[in-house]
C-alpha cells in the first residue's frame, strides 16, 4: 500500500516508459532514506501474494467478497 505522495517520488526516480525498474533495489531504498517506509504484521492466512495478472484477478475476487 502506498501513500499518494510516494507516487511522486517514484515518478521522479524512474521513467517506466523507457525501462523496467527493480522496485526493491531502486525505490524501496529511497523510501527508507526518506523515512517513508513502514511495516505492519498481518496474519499469514490474510496474505495474498500478487506477482502476476492472474494472481491479481484472484485477489480482486477475494477482496470483493469482504
């Protein structure tokens, strides 16, 4: 989950029209430096991994039921 202001930082750092970006290596460290990265613990059974379009669609279906 990202705050809207984080999108501005991402836009300044990368141009996704030109080249793919390794979010974990490029953006996350910057968010840490700016103290904009936070964590919270969720129960394991609540975790929905989304790494591709199919998983996103499955997560979307599940979340609409809530």
